C-alpha cells in the first residue's frame, strides 16, 4: 500500500497553534495530523473529561466548564476565552457540538481567529435542510418530491396529499437520525408531525419540519468534496453509508459497488455544482439517496468533517484534516482531479457501547484494551484502561477501518480485526457489526438502509418506541446542544505513557 501523501511545506502554509473545540476520538485524530505538521495543539475539556485521552495528547489543555455540553463544549464564550488565553490562531471544530454552528463561526471571524471549515454565511444557509433543498434545486441537483423552506405544518399536511404516501416528516435542523417520522397513510400524518416536531424541539431546540417522499429500501451514498478560497473544487469519490440503524450510520465503505461509472460521474458533478453554487470552502459532504433503479436524489450537505472520512483517506492516501488546515490557512488546492485515483477498497465500522440485540446504550468502565494490529488496519479511538462511558456525550468509542486490494479483502480484514478487538468492561455493538458483514445481502452488495432492521426483525427484538426515542435523544442529543443535565461521573486519571500507549493508528500509513 502506498504511503500517505503529505505536501512539502513552502513558506508559512499552516498555523503554529490550533485549538480543537471537541473531545473524544475526533479530537485525538486531529491532534495526530497537527503533530505531523508540527502544529501545537490546545485541547478543551469539561470537568468530566479531565483525564481524557485528547487532554493527555494535546500540548496544552484548558478547562471550559461542568460536564453538561451546554456549559462546556457548546459554550461559545468559554471556548473563545480559551482561544484568546492560549494564543491559538485557528479552531478546528471536529464534528458534532459547534461544528455546524454559524454563531460560533461568526464569533471566530469577529475575533480574527480562523475557523477550519466553511464561512459562517454559507453554514447558515445550509444548516436548515429545507432551505438547503432550495439551494440544491437552484444548482440543478435532483430532489425527491417534498416541501420548501418556510412551509407551515398545515401546508405540510396539504402537500403530503399531493406527494402521495408514504412520506418522511423530517426535522429541518436534524441530525443523528433524530426527528424523522415515516408516515404510511393520511390518518398517521397529524401524529407523525406532532411527534417529529416534539423530538426536533427536544433535540435541536427548533421544531421546524419539512417533508420528503419516502423511498423504500434506498442506498445512502455521499460524495466527499474539498474546495479552497481561490475557486478550486474537487471531489474525493463516494462512500456508501447504507448500513444504518434508525437512520444512524454503522458501517461505511468506498467505493460504492452499486454505481456504474456513468452514475458516479453524474453524482460527482452534481456535488461540485452545489459546492460552486453556494461558494463553499473547505471539506464537506454532499449526501444522496439512490433508489432501486439507480436514480439519485440530494438530501443534505454536511458542512464539516464526516465521521467516516477515514475510508476516503485509505483509498486516496490523502489526509483530509491536513487539507482542511491548509485550505483554512489560505493555501490553494494543488490536487488535480484528473490525477486523483481511488485505490482498492476501504470499510469502516463504528464501535458503540450498546446492547447488540437492542441497540440501547450500555455503560461501564473499560478494562485493558486489546486492539487489532496490521498494515491494513486503522483504529481511530479514544478509549483506554479506565475509560468511563459517560452519559453526557455521544457514545462513539472507536472506529475500525480496514483496506484491501478488493472489497472481499477489506471485509475479511475488518471481520478478523473485530474478532481480535477486546474492550472488557463494556458491552459493545461488535457482534451486530459482524452479523451485518456476514449477511448475504452485504456480501453481494445488494443491501440497503433496511439491512439492520431486517436483522432486528429476524431476532424478534421488540423495543417500545418511546424507550428507543428516549435512548437516542439521550445518547445523541448532546451533540446538537440540548442534552439534559445529568449527574456527573468522575474520570480516573492514568499516566500519559499508559494512555498514549493505548492509542492506535500505527498500522499501515497511520
């Protein structure tokens, strides 16, 4: 496998110090790139995260408040204070928390601090997914039948009749699969709107909804893009993110074997058309649904780094975080679209602390971790012996990413890596991931977003909807700023050498 391609510095092309406004595995991952670029890093942490791995790894660390996200990782004033105190020149938001908060971007811009992401103006235009539909339409992208920005709930009810059932009622400011209701018939519509609106208000602080035609068993395919401040934009190919549980991604792979070359090129062009139309800069992802006839439809744009970005890095040998930093520093893209190649196949599994049968969250304290190794295995994580699963934050513990010359090799390597992964003290979803990888539909590539729900139905697991909703909001709502306050749990602090030794990412190019 070729080595990671890093651009040789030519003069002052990047920052001397970057503050990372996040925690967990993504903060650790950003720190690794900054180290490779010889950039100093500043970690921020809540009282609950005082012993966290990203705090141990960073060159400096600043406490920003109590455990609840609203008082720490979502506290713009506290984070900006840390930026000023440490003399950081730029802020990387990671994903979740403030990564798509236009007010935070504007605060950075006002203070003369570079935000490593798009402008606040563009982010503001794209954060409302109903409004984003209108921008995508103006850029010529194909859309599912649905409502426009500004429609009232009464108008949504009328338009649902015109579109035809089934339909999806969706939170305009949604994320993490929260605030989506599938409505099968007119008599379910009022209840669907009320429940989606209530969930949207609870999780995002905004009850605004929109409507889209529901596709049965689609594929979820996204295109990674990079755009600089000089008018250059390229795509870094596509990812298939169709293995989802309750609209939350669990397994992602690249390339998407369901598309032919003509479909790929059409999707790439659509993504770049949107990027240019809205004046987007930095890294972003344009997401599509693909129906069973191969037609694709725009659903949203993520104006940030994606959780699944490592698989794109594995097949392109590029460091996307490095390019985020370079673009934010004003560097032009020197990557040629004609010379870009997707080499081999890569796949990622997200590891959560949850019951594999019900997908409900579990808790516990991690014992001695045994991580899989190999030239084609990469682990992005933040767990270590003594790591305590906290109720305050998103529960993603690690990502296991593998590469192979062929899809079969990548899948086999991932399955074997999961067999060797030991996280004592916490029940995880690893058995579920292995079942999905072994399913005939996944092996053949004939799977859709319904794969995991089919596994659930085979198990006969019936979880009350209210229980599922409460668990999802509790586990993911904090990433968007509305997690209710809970009792803080204290972290056990371990030596720097011990914690650093548990960090993976040494296999292959990482």
